[in-house]
């Protein structure tokens, strides 16, 4: 029942999309850059969050981008190798991770803030 309720709720926002780049396989020590292309609303009206989930683990908040200002804020565990940037004209957010380790293997998500700036 909860699933169908959520599905109905999300139909209201069909025109809002956050399209993420495809999955990649990297080696330890490599760098990866992920993108999140936003459509259906003005990107600069809502902050964007990056979240990850490692296998069998809880969600982890990486940080958020104060959109339009290229002003990222990072969670305490993600301040060294993680870099969030944005390209406002193309409505795209980026997350780059350097010096990858096996612990970085995860599903990474971008998400829109629930309230306007």
C-alpha cells in the first residue's frame, strides 16, 4: 500500500527529472566524475544533495550544493576526496571522487531539496 501511495504522489512531478550518468567500473586509485542533469524546473531554485548507499549499508549524506552559487557543503566524512561542482547554463551538477578505494563502491544518488532556497 505504501508503494502505491508513493507512486501516485510522484506522478504529480512527472516533468521534474534528475538524470544521472551511467554506472562505471573503476580501479582503486582512479578518479570518477558523475553528473546529474536537471530538467523540469529552475535548478537554482533548489539545493541539490548527493547521497550514497554501499552494499548492505545505510544511506550516507555526502553533501549539498547551494545551487547557483557553486557553493558546496560536505558531510564530515567526505571533505577530502569528494568535490561537488555545477554548470548552471546546462543545469548540471557534478560529483567527482579522487583516489578511489574499494570502500567507495556504492550506488550514488543526486536528490533535489524539498524546499526552495
